[in-house]
C-alpha cells in the first residue's frame, strides 16, 4: 500500500477512495431494505404503535456500544475498527435473512439490530475520524462534503432499487440482495485492514491511533471536560440532540405514512427517497464551501429552517408532486448538516479523541431521542397521523436559534493540535 498523506485541496487519496467504496457497498444494501422495514413489520402483524415501540427498543443497542466503538477506533486504529465492525454487520444480515421465517421474527430482528449497532459503533466514528485525519483544517468541511456527496449514490440508488425488488420479487429477495452487498464490503474492508497492518507506515500516516491514547475512562474524562466547560461542544450536543429527537419522532414512520395515507407504491416511495439523495448530493459541496468560508453555523441554521419548510409542505401538500418537493428540500437540508457538523466537531476536539467524540455524541443523541420513535407512534395512533411530523418540524425550526447564537468559533479555533495531545483536557472556546 502506498504512503498515505493528507489529500491536497479536495483530492481524495487512495485509502479514502477504497474505504469509501466499502462504505457504499455496505450501506447500499441497507438503503435498499430499511426504507421499507416498517412496511415489512406491518405485514408481519405489528400495529403502528408497536412499530414505534420496536424502533425505540432497537435504539437501546447503539447506546450500549457507540462510546466504546469510538474509543476503540482511537485505540487500535481506524482501519482495524472498520474491519471488526464489518464482521459483526455480516452476522447481523444472517439474522435478518432468517427472521421472517422464524416463530418470533421480531426477536430475531432485534438480535440483528444489536449486531448492527455494534457495527455502526465501530465503523461510523472510525470512518468520520479517518476522513478528518486525512484532511486539513482549512478545507475539512469541503472534504467531508466531497466524501458524503459521493456516498450519496447509496441514497440515490438504494431506495428505488429496493422498492422495485419488493414489488416484483418480495422481501426475501430484497434481504438476500442486501446481504450479498454487505458481505462483499466486509471482504474488501478486511483485506484493506490486513494489508495496512502488514505494511510499514511512516509516523505521518494517520490511519491508526495518533499516539497511544489513554484508557477509556481517562478519555471519557477529557470528553466530559469539554461538556462541562459549556462551550461549543456542549451546544453541539444539545442542538444535535434536539434535531435527533425531531428525526426519530417521524423518520421511521414516513414510508408507512406514504403507503397508507399517501397511497403510494413501494417503487414510488423509493423514487422519492432517491430524489432526496440526488438533491443532497448536489447541495453537499456548496454547503461545505459555505461552512469553510463563512463558518459552520450558516449551513446548519439553513438546514434547520429547510427541514421545517419541508415538513410543512409534506403535511399540508397532497399528491406525488407535493411529496417530491418536500423530499427535495429535505435532501438539501441534509447537505447543510453533515459536512458542517462534522467539521465543527473536529475543530473543538483534539485529534486523539476524535473517534471517541463521534461515538460519544452518537450515544448522547441516542439517549436524548430514545423514546422518540415510540412517542411518534403514539401521536399517530392517539391523535392523527401528521402530528409526529408537525412536532418534528417545530423542533427543527426552534433549533436554529441556539445554533446561530452558539456555534461561533474564535478567530483561532480551539481545536487542540495533535502535537499537544498529551497535555490533559483540551481548552474549549
């Protein structure tokens, strides 16, 4: 494997391109299957409130694993963490394949979700930290934007393919196709990790731990110091937590709403999700450039307001055209959040703690939104189907206020340079 250096300008080096290919293969199967998972649960006999409760129970597993997964990526290296997580993900697809034919399919799906949560906890923070390690601070948001724009092929192709497969061949064929894609990605990731481990690397090659990090509890102490300081990191956690609550209230119920209330077929639902991904990919680089040039809070605030607008159009509009505009705006709002939020996190967290920080934030957000799916199902069943979506839009609109006021960095960002990585808890703006 060639010597790995941070990419110049917006060029992605060979390592990032290979790992990005693995991410696309692994997530394509999931994006083919999970947009229709609520429909499958309904076919298996679950009511809407029970479906919401299922997604709440499934949210327990990320809470258990994500902090540890982020720390593991700091401890053993990004590539090893991704490879280990992929093996767990390959096993989770076995559970999904077997679940529909079992006497207790929900229990099998929950077991598969547990393994999937282990996968996400090891792979997600490690890949985000890898992208940050392979980019410079001046163009980091744009590098994240390029990576995420390429990754959006998953959202563009996955749901439409999944919808067509479900309509023509049924869920067993869809699950088998998703499993094959993930197993291929696992093989690729394991090969890359083994080759990287066998190849001597210079100290500058930043695919492993930056330095020997402290233990888990010592690292958590440093992260908690960031929170207790009351600076930008705390407000990232609070605002992103509010957005996560808003998403979990209604996101999992959206395909079911479109099928039962909107009277759309699975293929049309998939096409709408593909349209959303196209719009997200198109807006990704401009929003990343805006974050680099003007500051991360600008695209984040735009995204909060865009989500509120898309929800209003989705709830009060009727027909496929209104839903298409709502999905398009929603997709562009996703481009506002991703690169900007990830760039902001890396600027207020020292390099040695990046993996743990991504995992810690994911766990914190999961704790905030733990009951949101069940609450969304209850709001649908006890009141009316559009209520979860209205609440989500209102929360996103309100989140724009603290994001604008608190997501400010001083002229010299307080991100701790890797050369100071052993000097204790980092300073926070």
